[in-house]
């Protein structure tokens, strides 16, 4: 599909952080179904390093799980942890990385291969995407830096994207930052209130289908083979809340090292766009951060006490 | 010989993780609890050799449950298991009598290694 007119298709492309596939859809170069099919093709063919090592018999499943678990507490990449643990030699890692890179299918390649877009149109669109993304990224970074609560928001977002990647294999980008405005609709909210010198509430907002995917990935990361239902139930919410509990625990550990005293309360959950609770009386300032992933979107909201930023 | 373990965590997921980790080892999961109050009751009832105790829980948190358990039995062997790894929380629990601290998420390997390190001889 080419040349279809959409709201976003103007001479001046909309400035918004997004993935290339989403940009191509917003510009009318491909349809959402074509993008979904291309993402499926990518997932089937682009093996993560651990899966590649497993398929070649260089690692066993137990070693794979150990490396994944250790990665959750570090910034280190899979290969580095595997070498440090003695599961892979440096030479084996280099060979795996070379093989992975050579076989890697980019989303544009997958769309061209499927006939969704021609190579020339794609090349022009990619150039346009790079320009727009650079501007959008600068805008979001500036908004994040300008927040009075940057000391809290920045590590909260970094930890969220890190845990989504490490535990769920989800690559997320910060798409937008806003203050005191309503979120787009999400089916569920998972939150945790934190008492302390600068109390706050962390909340993750996501749709039911994404909560199911997230829970399944967390179970896998924890080596739990329990089959989850097709719909969100208390078990799924329990897994989601534990994900937030792990995230907030690590956030508080980081804040503690920066000199802030924190005491997290048990995590909670609710349906729809409800306002998460806060553990203090009076006014609440809410910062919403929209996260985009290749197939979906989530949001993080942080509730703080107005005035705390200057305390 | 097997060691009797009480696992305390408000997350069913984490209680199941412990159960699975202890399967076919020298450790036997004899009881679980989902909050601090239930943990103290279970401790009185089953008198475990080892306790795995979460920090952030409803009704009564881990540090408060730890104090009550230590006042019931000063030689109780308690390992704190939490995603919260602040110096204050860790130090307070170790000073109150906990023997070790494990930060979530943890591997089965680390859990077993830590349990073995504090087993009664």
C-alpha cells in the first residue's frame, strides 16, 4: 500500500518518537496489518543471542535462565554475562554476534520482502524518519530534563525500560512526557506507593493483552512454567504487581544511594484509567510518560507531592 | 537430612518460585504465608529450620515480623528476600537478626547457595 492519506500525512510530519514501522503506518506507506505481519516475520527469524546459542548447543536451558536472571540486575548484555560466567568463550561469543548480525532482518527489509512497500519509497521514508526522530527525541529529552522531579522520573523510566527489556524482551522508547493531563485509555493500572523523605507513587498503565504478555514473559524469566489464562485474572495481576514491586524496589535502592529515604508499601492494581492512590494528604502532581514499543504502547505515571522538588 | 523451610511473600508467584527451587533438594517447603502476621503464626505452628522473609507486605511488613520471630526464638535462621535493597532496610534486618539478604529477582542457584550457607550444622 502506498500513498494513502491519513491524518498524520502532511507536508510536515508529526513530531513523535516512534519506531520505523509505526512511522511508515502513520505516513500511509504500509497498513497496520502489513506491519504486524512483518513484525511476526522478524520475530520468527531474528533469534536473540541466547536462543541462537541454545540452537547451536553452546548453552543449555539452565545456563540461559541463569544469564537472563543475572542480566536483570546489571546493564550488561547477554553475551558479556555468559562469558563472565564461563558458559561461552570470547571466541564463541564473537562468532555468535557475527552470525546474528549477518542474519538479522530489519523491519524495512521485511516489509519490502512482503511487497508492502517498494525499496525506493522505503529509502526516502527512512531518511525522513531519521530527521523526524532526531527532532522528536531532542524534544522528549528536553522535556524530561526540564521536569522538576527529574531526579525521580529519569531513573524510574530507565528502570522501566531496562526491566521491560530484560524480563520481557520488550524494547520501549519514551514517546511523550506530560504533566497533570489525562492518559489515553488503558485497561489496567499496576502501582506502588512509596513513603519517605519525598513520597511518590509509581504506576504502570497497560492494556489487558499486554498485561497477559508481560506476565507470561515474567513467568518465563523466573523459570515458572505455569500456563496463564486467556483473560486477566488475579494470578495475572499478581504477576504484574510483582513486576512493579521488583521495579520499585530497585528504584528505591537507587534513590537510597542518592540520599533519599524510601519505604515502599505493598503494590496494588485496578482497572481502567483510575487515579492511583498516594500516601500523603492533599495535592498531587502527576507526570505521565508514554512508552512506545514496536507493536503497542504503555504509560508510566509518577505521582509526587507538589513542592517536594524544592525541599 | 532435610531442612524445613517457611516461605513468606505476598506474591503467589514468588512463593511458587521458592517451592519450585526447593524441589528435589535437601530443603522441604513446610509452610507459606502471604503477610507478616501469618508468618509469625506459621513460625509458631511449624517451627521451621529456615525462614525466607519478604520485606514489603500487607498487614505486617517483613522487618516487624522478623522482630517478632526473633523474640520467639533468638536462634531462628531468617533470610530476607526482597526487591528493596536499600542500605537502611538491609542493615536494619541484619541488625534485627536476619542472617542473609537476597535481592529479587533471584536465581534458584543463588537461593540454594544462600540457604546452604546458613543451614544448621
